[in-house]
C-alpha cells in the first residue's frame, strides 16, 4: 500500500515562506559587506573600475550564436549581464 501525501495547509505554507525568507536574509548577511577599496588585493574589481574584456557564447531565443560575444563589442555602452538558473535545461 502506498503512503498518502497530504498538502500543507495555509498556516504551514506561511511558516515555510517565513523560513525561506529568513534563510535568504541570513545568507545575504553571511556574504558580508559591500566590496571596498581593499578589493584590489583580493583580485576583485572595485566599484566603478573598468571590467576586463571577456568572451562568452551568445544566445537568443532562436538558439546559440555562431560567433562569441565579447565585452569589447559593447565598448562605451551600458552592459547588463543576466544569468538565468536552469534556463533551457531539463532541471
């Protein structure tokens, strides 16, 4: 005989949401304070510093691009990198 599974009620859902939010806030605090001028020694970029050039495979909604996209392609423009967790995967 298979065990039956019950769905959580509204109070249990609220408790789970609270626990998840608390974990996210705690994780944000655990990550530390913003990067300061001492970032130079750690290899991180300081705020306002120019990013080094790099290349990544580009993609659109139609598929992967033939040529990689480099940061220098957008010199002088504002660039926003967006990383999507598990996009186009079976996960």
